[in-house]
C-alpha cells in the first residue's frame, strides 16, 4: 500500500508556535524533489513536545499542502494505548491516509502488551497502520514473533524497522515478507535493507536532501543497484552528521543553515553545540547543500 522514500518531517517552529508557512514550503519542496510519502508528527517531528491540538494542525496542514499528490502517514503513537487511540482518531479526522504507531516507550511493555496495544488501535481506528520499532529510543523491542502475530490483524500494513541491523529485516521478511511491507528506519542502512527486500525508507536525511534519498530508492526499485549504492554512499556523511547530537537538533540546524526554517526547538531539546554546528556546516558544504 505504501512504498518508496518517505520523509519523517520536522515540525518548524517560530516564537514557540508552529510555523505554518515554513511547513508548507518544506512539504512542497519534498514532493517536488520526488519524495513518495510524508510522515508528520513522528519522533523527528517532536511529537512528544506537541499538544494534541498542535499535532492535529500539523497533520491537517500536511494533508492540505500535499493535495493528494503523496500519502500522509501521521505519527500518532503514545505510551498509553488510550492516548494513542485518541491521537489516531484525531489524525484520521485531519485527513491522514495512514498511521505510524511507535511501540510504547518508557513503560517497556512485554510482547503480549505490544500485541494488545496495536490490536486495540487498529480495531478502534480503521486506517492502514505502520508499526515502528526503534528500541534505542523506546526501551522495548518488537520481536519477530510478535510482528508475525500482528500480520494477522486487518489494518497492519507495514513496519518501520529501526533496530539497526540488516539481520532483523531479513528475519521479518523471511517470516512475513508476503504479508507486510518493511521500511528502513535507519538512514545509514537504507541501501542494505533495500538489497534484502525493504520497500522504501522513512528517512530523517530526506528532510535536508530529499532528491538524494528519493533517487537512491528509485534506482534500487528500478534494479540499478550500482547506482543506488553510489547515491547511498553520498548520503552517509549526512546521516552521520544528523545523528551526532540527539535528533532532530542537527536536522533543524541544517535546515536553518539552508534558509528553510528556524532552528527553534522545544525543551528539553536545546540548540546544537558550537562544535557540532561547525562540523555540520562543513558536511553540508561538502555535500553541496551549502555554498
């Protein structure tokens, strides 16, 4: 249902408020650059620092600005099942085409709890749902056996796999690859995951280099693996730089340096260090994103 290079959008801020003009410009630039879907209000979008009303507004703006050109897969995860259902209903009301549901964080539920959590959401909110496994951030790992159980549920259409290993993606594909679409959730291994069967990525790097990430996927999809490998290699310095400090600090800083938006964040995120900013600027210049 969903495939290709997708962007985990940042949420532009100005003066403590959502910067709607910057968000609309960012969305248009992403689509014009060949991005296949947009994912607002995920981790990169600072969803945990947004109110429910702000999340709805960001999703609605994204839906309005895309004008049906690409799907909108809205982040609506929470560590409370009840809250995740409420956010999912809000996303549906705002016009989202699908949901991104991260595993509950901090409370570290067992595998049965994860299964029951996602089942409750898809039973209550009828939208195609991509589950999101990122154990380094959440403190829990969605195991392959649980992923296989989730495939039995109507509404679960994909997984954003960010455990950081090619082996995990191979294990998922071997088990349920005919029933579930796997997306790379780790920019540094996008191409290796394409090589073993992933059908796209949900990318942070594409916030600042959408054409590069989109072209890499397009080459891989067309069978030009040598071309895709070359483009992936070009993206690696950017992937390293955008995670040298907690995300989305470097990404917002990069977009600010590029003149796309302010670098404003919400606490507990803080501005990038001087040393980090100096290195990031150097990488952007070497990558041709800054003159």
